[in-house]
């Protein structure tokens, strides 16, 4: 049987060809489509289940933290191919249905008002930017409190070490997510303003200041679960005026530079791995200069950045040996338990139980390989779970093909947060990450609502300072009222 043989190029090559061919089909090399969740998902899956196994065969390396996963290689490669194939088929069918229904039922729009504009009076960028910066400052204050003083911050920004890792292990995930809350807030408001007019210089300054500050904490810790979502949300904001453009060298080259820096991040985020530069960005640039471009790319595909393939292979070996399936516990059950504080969790997470059976300890004790979405689905129902899960995912992602999301001027807080989190949700343990991103969306949404209520009370005394009316609804409503009751108010 083909799945029981030794490592073969057949499935990895098929995954690369199908995945990249499907990526070209769904993106058409348009900027907006390249930033779509289906595009990001395909690239992540091809990296893990297409390119990594090719390197593994070339290097004849089949270990996952000392455990030989060669017997499960073929099964993992086949599971990855099935995941990409089912995702593409379900997405393309669902997208056709979505676009057809959108054309048959156009959204009613008030005369003279752009369809992408919102009827809500949003707080101004300076107001939202101020709150966003406060979220980042709250992270700073909490870290200083947790570490025993402001001096701990200097140690924290110097890179990962044993002391920092031990302290951060006991820090709730929500603390690390606080800067992301502010980033989501300013991105939402920028999208609303951009729906009708360019941003003013002052608005741009507030936006970039808030986003830059939000990126500093995760960059200091090297936590890509928060770096990548902020970067994706940022790219969505700055690409709205280029949404339908075909990818050009002017856009492509900066994207390559950013991608390369993200690939290098894991190799310079610890204190001992940095050279002369103490900062993460400086150390990353130093690494590229010393090692060249090829080595970081290779390391990305053979390191723990894509080791989810090995996890799936290990999982398939365990199942063949009689390890039980989760039947929902690995996905829904884990997400429900992960949302609770550690002291309230009724039992160990399903993923931790599997690591305990394999390595004798939970995540980080001493290892913490993650499953990817394919591994999660296999842990529950094997290949049946992969087929069901990827079918549903394709249908969900197709909903973002609707005209109202292209460009994403009217995307909601929850949708933007999950869209931004797609790279890590697909690559990592999505069941554990999903509750964190939901908490981010809730905090960002509540912050915007609270600020809007405050603005509503203040707008009579200083309206221009507190809220933004990008679509001109105030003028429109005023004109309608004057026409109905008369300019003299009678």
C-alpha cells in the first residue's frame, strides 16, 4: 500500500503543484486576493506539507525531538495533500455560490452615499490611537509588575533566556495580547475612514505610532502569535487603495524583505543567539548579512517553524499503535478548556495529554510541537476529520469573497481579528489560539463602543476633536431634516 511505504516525493510534490496552482487561481496575483484568508491558508499548508517534506527527504532527517517519525511520513504527506485538495474544491464551489447570491441581491444604498461607508459615527483616529497606545502601556506596566520592577523590562527586551522564559510561562496569554487589542482598534477605524477619503497627516501619524508601539512587545519576545496578526491587519489597511492591482516589483520586493525577516526571527529571539546587536530587528539583519538569504529560507523549512508535518506523522504512528482519537475533544473540547484560566481548567488539554504520552511532559516540558489545523482534525477523526474540517473551512473562507469585504472597509472587529490571525490559527494549535483572539476581539470591540459612547456625549462641545464622520452622514441627515421641516425650523 502506498501509505505504508517509505518516504516518497509523490505526495509532497503533488501538494506543492496543487497548492501553488490553486493559489494562482484564487489570487490572480491581485494584491487584495493575496492578502485573503484562503491565500494565506494555502501558502501555510504548502510550506508545511509540501516544501518541508521535500527538504526532509533530501536531508534524510526524520526526527521530532528524538522520536523517529519516518513510519508516519507517507500518511502525513497524504493528509496534507487531502487537506489542500478538499480546501480548494470546497472554497471554489462556495465562492461561486457566494458571488452568485451577492449579484442577485444587491445591497440597498442611500442616494449619494458610498456602499462601503458606515452609518456609525466612529471616534477620531487621535482618540482611538490614544486608547490603543494605552493598551500597549498597560502591557508595559503589567510586565514590570510581574517581573518585579522596571529593570525587568531591559532584561525582557534583551531576548529570551531561562529567567524570562520561566517568568513568562506563568503570565496569562491575554497579557501578551494587549498591544494587539490596540492595533485592531486603529486598523478598524482606519478602514472606516479610508472608505470615503484619504487619511489626514495627523491621522496617519497616530495610526503608525499606535501600530509601531503595538509591534514592539511581541517583537521583543519573538511571539509570532501576536506579531503576524498585527502585520496582517496592517497590510489590509495600507493595501485598500491597491486592492485590485496585480502584484508588481514595487510591492513584491518589500514583501520579500518582511517575509525574510519573519523567517529569521526564531533564530535570533533568544539572548544567546544574538551577535553585536541587542535588538531583534538588528540581530535579524546581522543574521542575514552573515548567513546570506538561502540559509534563513532553508532553516525555516527544516526547523520548528514547519515541524507540524512531523507532528502529524507522529500522531498517525500513535493512532496505529492504538492511541485513542479525540472525537471532538482535540478541537471543540480543547478550545473550550483553553478559554478558562489554568486554575479552573477541569483537566489537561488533549494536546498536552498526547505530549505527556510521547515525551513525558506537557507543552514546554520539555518540548512543545504543535499540530496545525490538519493535526488537530486528525487527532479527532483521522482523515475523515480532515475532509469534514477542511470542507467547512473552505465554505467559511469563501464568505470573505463577498464584494463588501473587497476592499475590507466594512469588516467587523471579530472578522478582522480572525482574518489577521489566520497564519497562526492554521499553522499552530488553533484550538488554543482561538480563545485568545476572541478575547482580543471582545476587548477591542468594547473599547470602541465605550469610546463611541463617550464621544456621543462630548461631540456637542468639541465634535471634530472626538469623532470622525467619514461618509458625511451628519451633513446628509441635516439636509434631509431641513428639506422635511423647512430651513426656518417650522
